[in-house]
């Protein structure tokens, strides 16, 4: 479903479990920092609201969205990490660079989750412009960071 038809901050309560003993690693791209900082804030607020302990939420920054996969892999291999949430934003430009980066990031994050058999969540915006990104990072369409955190929680309750 297109995000213009859904508020990213709204979700069902299915598969929501107690996460007070779970540890979350958030990998955040520095590129498009205004957007990724909002995604991070949304994810942390959601994790805390559902019972995660602040001391069990770790943040690691990577230069850009392309590096999210490797950052996620380094964290996912740690036994004490229960779920990894990847947060980034790749805004469409004038070249095909956007297509290559988005494809690589989506595939890389998927592969990390499969390799380590734990939730590794794709919280990456791929908007056409800055306004669409802002609308999905706490604006009129909610916050993709909220959605990514809820996805991690639900996958832990699967």
C-alpha cells in the first residue's frame, strides 16, 4: 500500500509482546540527517512506549544508506542483539544512482536478516523529493521510524 494512503505510525496490536528484556540496535545513516534523525527519534519513542529499556537500545551511525547493510551485519552477529533496525533515506535524483543504492540496500538488509535468523528491519525511505521524506519522517504520513520499530517488535513476537 502506498504510504500516501496509510499513516506509518498506525498499526495493529497483533504479535505485540513484552520487549522489556530485548536488545535493539539501530543503524542510522548520516546522509539526509534531518530525516534520519526524525526516523531514529520515532523508532526510539515507539520502542520505549512498548517497554524496551533505554539501556537496551543502541545507536550506531554509518555514512549513508548503502552502508546500512554492513553495519547491520556487524550488529546482527552479536548474540546479545535481538533485532536490528536500519534507518536511512535515499531521495530520487537525476541519475540512476538512486535505483542502484535502493536495490543494494534492500537486498543487503534482507540477506543480513536471513543470515543471522533475527529481525533486521528495513526502515529506509525512498521518496522522490525532500517534502515526501519529511511527510514520512514525522509529517502528515506518520513516521517510518515508528513503523520500523513496530515491525521489529512484531517479528520478535512471530
